């Protein structure tokens, strides 16, 4: 569903684990720490469902990084959107990649990671004047200034912490993706989110309610049962739900 690209140590692996609801010690977790960027895209599917995969992409800070060669490295048509991650500030390489993604006709989002670490450091440096909302505003303004300075117009930027995923701009990111993904992909994306907050659970509930009538109709048709209408008379036939189809499309 989405490639994640970043510089080494930007918190990409922690983000991939968090957005999939996977712990760092789980068997299918993305390796965290100061590790080298993979030469080829590496898939990390959700632990429960086969679809909705996040991909670790070639990093933007590697010596051989060439934004214009990305279409040759990855099959861009296979992805729904791109997330570009930085842990402190965005650089010219991030902006160059974003412009290439834009030329491909794909959507992209900037994520400023490790917000919790930034707040911790700020509190240690400014204990008497520390205000979390002010520091968060400064972080966002600083990132926006760097991106706009590199020619990005109205960049979509989100502040996140993989260790407190439900805080900061996580729900704004989810709301943005919910608006911009197609109906079917939006449904799949919402169901694959980790249960990090009551707000996330409510979104899952609403997504399921919106799909129930479609699934019921599909399962009824597949079982061969129909309702016939003639004028004002309705011939009601028995409706047997096709449970395997319901389960399949709920997971898909």
C-alpha cells in the first residue's frame, strides 16, 4: 500500500512496526537501530491480513541516491501513496524525491518522527519555560520552512511518535488518508490500523457498518438467493448468507 523512505536512523522501522501494531521483538518486526538501508524494497505486511503492505524503500541519504532513477528501482504504480520520514529536519534530498513522486502522479506525505525525543530534549533544555504546545508548533514551523525553502508548496506534514502513536498528528494523518484513498482502499486501510485509541476503533466500526450491506448483498447473490418484485407485490425468497464470502471480503 505504501512505501516508506527515509535517511538511516530516522525512525522508519519503528514507524512501520507501530502502524502495523507489531512490537520490536515480534518475529515479523522491521529491524530497528542503526541499520543499513535495504538496496531493494522490503515488504512488511500487516500480521493479520495479506494486503495493505508497507514497504521500506531505498534511503534518500545514501551516496548513490538518484531521485530520477526511482521509477527504475521501484514499480511506482504498485503503491497508493508515499511517506517520507525525517527525524529532525527535511533536506533538499527529501524535496527532490517528493517532486519526483509528484511527477509520477502519486500522493506523498512528510512525517517528522521522534517527536517524543524532541520534546524530552526541549524540556531538559528549557525546564522553566517549557510548554509542549509551543515546542510542537516550533517543530512544525521549522519543518515547513525547510520544505517551503526547497520549493515545496503547501506540504502535508505530520508530527508523530512511534512510541505514542495515538498522540500528536497521527489522527490527522489517518483522516487525510481516509479522505484521499479510494473507497475500497480506505476501508482496507482503516481495518488494518492498530487499536491505539477509541477514535481509531470508532473509525473501524464505521468502516465496517458502511460495508455490511454490500457484503450481505454479495453473499446473498453468490448463494443464489434473490427477491423478486412485481408491481406492488414482493415475492420474498429465503436469503442464505455465504459466510466464506463475507469473511473473505471483510479481510480483503
